[in-house]
C-alpha cells in the first residue's frame, strides 16, 4: 500500500506545474541545465520536484534555509538520477547544510565506514549510511556554477549514496536493476575489471606524485574512487572519454548518460591535468 501511494504521489507531482522561480534558480546556478535536451530538462525538473517533496533539508551553523539552497542542491543530486530507475536515493532522509566548511570531531568509524583518527577535521561534505548527507552551501553552489573544473561536492556525496544503496560503500553500486541475471553478472565482471585497474593506476600515480585527470583523493579506497570518478564523468567528460575510455564507458552504462555529448569542445579544454 505504501509503495502504491508513493508512486501515485510521484505521478501527481509530475503533472503539477514546476514553479517558475525554481526553474530560474536552476538556470542561474546550474549552467549545464541549458545544455540538456528539452526532454532531459523536463525529466530533471520532475525529479527535482519529487526530491524536494520527499527529502528534508536542515539548516546548520547559523544558515538560513532558502529555496535557492534546496533547489540548487536537489538539481545537482537529481542530475545523477536523470536516466536511472526512480528510487530517489531510498536510504536518504535528510540533507544537512552548513554555510561553508565545517569542523567535525572524528573518532572511530567515519562517514564511509572506514576508521579515522581522533581530532577535528574540516569538511565540505559527508555521506552517511544512516540516512543523511551533509554539505557546505558555498561548496555546493560553487560546484554547480563551475561545471567543468572537476570538483562537485554534491555529485561526490550523492555518488556515495548510490554506492551505499546496497548497504555497503565499496565502490560498486547496484548495476543493471532492470537487466537479466546473466546480463547483471556480465556487468559486474566488466565493472570490477575496469574500475579495479583504474583504481590501481590512480594509486600508483598518487604514490609517485604524478599528475592525473582524476583527483588523487580517489586513491583512498574504492568508495572514494567511484565518487571522484563520478565527479570527473559529469564535469570533465570529454577528457575522461579520451584518457580513460573504458572507465567512461562503464559509468555511461551505469548512469545511462553521455555527458560528453552535452559539451562544446571549448567547454572541456585539455588543461594537461
């Protein structure tokens, strides 16, 4: 009964008029929106509408919550979901937003199920398996406004949410939800081969101080590699397709998207990263 009600409510929202003020926020704070096809824009707005209805935003650290904050973050989170089955991050209940970078007291098991040392850390975002994402508003807005610098904290943390959907943040999200068992097995084999090879290569580059397209933070563990690769996939797709074609292909199959097709050549220049 609950599932039926949720589907009915989502269909109802899909038929409601998307507020013009929200569209203006997305156009202003997420330049990539204008590069999408008309069909994809419509899909994104519908998913943003559902996301805002189902997820709770909480202001922290003296921040005053506004529609600009909610819509800007929701649009980036839903861009990852554009062509995925409509589960809308099922384990996520709340998004906590700070004005800027924030301090946390770290001890024991951390946000991605790995042990961290005691002490204070400055963070821009976190993703928790207990149903929350924490974000810096300044970093979230900057990430949306600069779509080709390779850094987007919303993409990063919501990639963790996708990864954690099966209960484990291990760099392997649920693949092929609508595929046959044989097809899914093949997808996991290919995913493991490509991402393990790319992860090993990034670790080598990080150890030896070599420059790479992917942020060295992705060498921390497979979960961080998937999150960093997701940022790069959406932010520097042409370069990823050129330099890491197999990785780009795996992410394109998973997300059912080809962000390289959104860009003009001058928007994704080779900066010898």
